[in-house]
């Protein structure tokens, strides 16, 4: 029903309740519902070893009552089965060379990093499919990771491609929009992988592209 992580270390403190001193355990969790409706998280039960007033070890059970959460449907049901929600999202796009003026037979590497505050790595979208008849494309394995910050978990996914044009005439990769739900503003937003032009520099000088693989590209594709 939920995905969850522990966001901070456990906190222990003393508190007086009804005139008695109690030892309190507080655990901080972030939870993400997997579907809409009235959902129940818990109960959570912890088996502890405590030291009694007599100085003896004893087993104790601490139980937190279940939490009921009403979850509204996702505002965009047409998201290919995944529901991407976050507090903030950013995209970093890095190219190994000027893709519009490549040396004949060479490839350009494109590395796109998508970061999201308040999401888990598995919540980030799948790699966009890039396929053009004029372009040879090799996609590297997808890398996902998460780090904990005082503001919440920050997850990122890295997509990397190598592109080599089939001929000298430049071609255009259209921009790719990625929709996401802003959990602060409570509205759908989009981030965009920008458009790029890919071609050989020889096209602009009137030279003919050789159309051969370089040795470096052969190893990369292998």
C-alpha cells in the first residue's frame, strides 16, 4: 500500500505524562501511497530490550496505532503507469561535444540527469525512447540513486546515450516533456529535455561525410 523510508535517526527523550515519567521513542518516516483511496499505514510494533529500574534486562513491545490516510486520485491518469510526484524537480543536460558539428564518423554522448526532492528512485520515470531513422543510438544502463538531506530525500536518475548520424545532413531531436505533480503547489507541471541538432561539420563546408565508424565508437557500441 505504501513505500516508505526512515528520514532521521531515532530520537529518545523523557516526558512526564499523568504525573509519571516515560521514556519516549520517536521515529520519523516518509510515506508514499501506491494508489488512491482510504489507506491504512501500520500498526507498527517494535520489540525492544530495556533496562528495568532494578537494573535487569527485559523485553518490551511498543506499538503505534495505525494511521488512516485519504489519498486523492492522481490528476493525470495518462502517465504510462507511473505516478511522478515531488516537491521540486530539475534536469541537467550535458553533451560531450557540439552535436551539430561533429567530425565525420564521430558520435556525441548525451548525459541527462533528472533530480527530484521528495521522491524515491523507483518513482522517477522510465528512460525516454529516442529512435530516429537517420540516427544510430546506443543507450547506456540507467543509474538511479538517493541521498537523504535535511529537506527530505533527493533521488536522481541518469540517462546516457551515444548518437551518431547516418549521413551528413543535420537532424533534429525534438524536446521531451516530462510531467510531474508538484506536491507543494498541488498542480501538474512539466520539465523538458531540450531539443538538439545532430550532424557533421562537413555538411556546412560542402564536404562529404565518410560515414565510417571510428575505433572509439566501435568500442563504445560494443
